[in-house]
């Protein structure tokens, strides 16, 4: 038994039924030839993924102890397992322009993992992963919900999000002190067009960082006097706008810059 490192947010999945359930959900949705497992750890998901000869499997693992263990447990991983940090991983090493991602993601960097997915969304059509329940709810939340926030809007602008199922703490070693859930992101076939993705991100961040304020106040630096006086939308708060409304607003304000 390799002890989990708290600094890496490790909680190893031990329940094989849950592992198989996650892999089955992933395989049922993925239409990519290339799979990338993020943080395979002791290989709970890896074992079932390697049973699928129709996919090209790769993995990224930052913990050297786990790399040694995985190579011993699954010799087939030679040249398929990268000892690297996913947040800095060079996707060109996979020699493909389309990858599906799966993982029991470290909870301490799960949001950063999703921002990295967002940055490379053109080559990542699907993600299935284990998250802290609180983060999973945030990603899947709809407008008008207290969980709805920056990640919700950014990801749902380009991905359809499914909240699949929850996982008991006893399924892990060591058991986390938080609830866990598995979600799936499927890239939209026809996502809305953004005139400036950077402007969209800045707008969303400004609004949700002051989510208790009306938009006329939280977005003050983006507005002109005319736009504020003419639009009732600025009397709303960030969480009251749907993803489509955020996209329309971002495009409109960017045009008026």
C-alpha cells in the first residue's frame, strides 16, 4: 500500500464497481480514438481502460511513486505513461488533435484542471471525471442557483454538462472529508459564437467576483452611461443570467467598446 500524499490531494479509488461504472460511462460517450487518463494513481480506472483495444491509451501522472507502481503493474504502459504535471503537459506529445479525458481528479487542483480543459477545448470533446461534490454541483449548476458561477458559465458555453452520480467516501483510501461526484462534459456541436473569448472571461469573472451586486455596479468598468440606462438586464445579479444571456451580453458590450 502506497500512502496517499495530502499535498497532492490524493484519495485513491478502491471500489472496483465504482471504477468500472465510471469507465463504462466514459466509453459509452467517447468517440475519440485517443484516451488520456489524468492522475491514474494506483490504476483503479487504468485496469478497465486498458481492456479496450480499440482506443489509444495515454496517462499523465505527477507522482513518481505512482509512475513506478503503474509501470510494474501494467508493463504495457511503457511509452504511454508520462511522468508530468497535467497543468503543464504538452499535448503535442500525444500526436493527435482529439482526446477524451478521464480521471479521478485531485480535488485540490480540479478547478485548475477544468480551466486547462477550457483552454484546449478545440481538441477535448469529452471529459468524464470524479470531483469534490461541491465543485461538480458548481460546474453543472443552472442560472438562479447559488452554485452557479464562473466555471458554470465558462464551461457550459462550450460543453453540455451531465451530473452522473455520487460516490461514497468509503470508496476511497483514505476517505475524503468531502462528498464526491462524477460528471461528464460533452462539447457542444454548435456552441455560440463569441466575438472575444478573453473579454467574455473578464466579464464573467468581474461579475461573479461581486455576485451580490447588480451588474450595473459589478460591471461598471465595461459599461457606458447609455448602455446602463437603456438595459434592464443591468438591474440583475450575475447568477440571474443564463449562459446564453451572458454570451449575448458579452458580444454586445464588446461591440460597443
